[in-house]
C-alpha cells in the first residue's frame, strides 16, 4: 500500500484533532483548524458557518457527545491545495458517514467543508472507500 500524500496525511491529522474533546471545547484550537469560510451540513441537515460552529461547540451549554470513534478513513488529494476525506463515526450508538474538504492555506491545511449523514448500524457494509 502506498503512503498517503503529505496533504492527505495533514488532513487526517487535522480531522483526528477535531475529534478530540479538548479541541472541540476550545474556541482557540478550533479557530486554528477551521477555514475562515468553513461551512458544515450536519447530520440533521442544519447548515453552519465557522463562527456558529465554534460558538456551538464551546458555549457553556454546549452538548458533550462523549468520545467519537472514527473508522474507514480514506483520503484523496484532488489537487495541490485540496484534499477530500471520507470516514464513519460512532458516538453513543449514533453512526454517521462523513465527508470533509481540506484546503491548503498560508496557515496550513484547514477544514473548509464538512457533511455528516446518519446511518443505521444495521446497514449492510459498503465499500471501504465512500
């Protein structure tokens, strides 16, 4: 198996950082990973921008989902400045297929777009690469 490109490796590292509860609870750390033009469509279909997401994750009343487990992570470098990652997550019995776009900026690789789609654990397994 070939080694991932430096861009894919950086995007995977960034994605794993975002799963860390310490990072998710820190506005400063989130700001270091989320692109200024960040957008997300969450597993309920809501659309978020960077400021909304940071406020939601770091507020005093922010939900604390507990540990997120990632699996089947796969990345493709689409060009010199764009990486696409797909993976699955599980937390407290809730499962989601996830897709992220990471862009290379002067500050490094930042998460530009993210989408989560819920799925039932009873779904038949699909291909390893979403």
